[in-house]
């Protein structure tokens, strides 16, 4: 059985994951419930996929690298100094993820960013979608899904209110 690739992310009601400049300040002002199910979700994964921009932004939001206990792959097009917590990857995202899916392990989390998600969406490699909808309308920004994705039928597994967020969980049908 193949390991599932999971998108676990917050988005605005109008479908943006960040402002045009990458800022997510709007997200920090939304009242949630506890950690909005993050700890429970985090226990189900053992691998994290991150783009270089999102990786860099992680250090603006956290004092220490938050995924040190997981196998973490950072996709980049430039050479990077070695890091004990991550493996830098400069190869085809879809091909790399297809290899990960057949290895032993548990779920694979797409932390971000939008470019990695777009590649995986177009190759139909995302198996689960857990989206926290925030009661915010930005009007513009970085969209959760870029244009021209293939049609994909989903099955709603759960919908839950967590404070002001609505958590929607879908699997591919």
C-alpha cells in the first residue's frame, strides 16, 4: 500500500494561503481551539515536504526548527549548506514524491509552498486534504490552488468547528 500524501493547511474563505508577499499575519489573528488538531495530525506523519521559501519563513515564525523529529525534505534549486534536520533536494518533485510513497512509513505532509503543491496536484499525488478555513477574506494573495489542475473527485471525511476555523477533511474518491 502506498503512503498517503496529505495537504494540511489553513486558507482564507476566498482561498488564499498567504498575502502576495508571503505574509500570514491574518492567520495569527484568528481564534482557534487549542492547537486546532495540529498535535493529533502531526502524530500521523513521519515525513515533511517543504519548499525553500516556506523553509526560510519557518525560522521567522519559530525559534527552533519545528519538524526536527520528522524526516524533512526541502526542495531547492540552489546549493545549501548541510543541515542536521533536513535533506535538501534538487530534483523533480513529482518523481521524488512517487519514490517516497512506495517506501515504508506513515503519512507524508506537504507543509508548503504553493509551487510544490501545484506540481503534486497536477500529477494527482495528493491523497488527503485537511484545510482549516479562516473567517478572513484577503481579496488577493497566494492561492491555495493554482489554475489548470486536473478534475479530482473528493469524499468528505470530516467537518469540524474549531473556534473560528472550520476544519474540512477530504480524501480522494
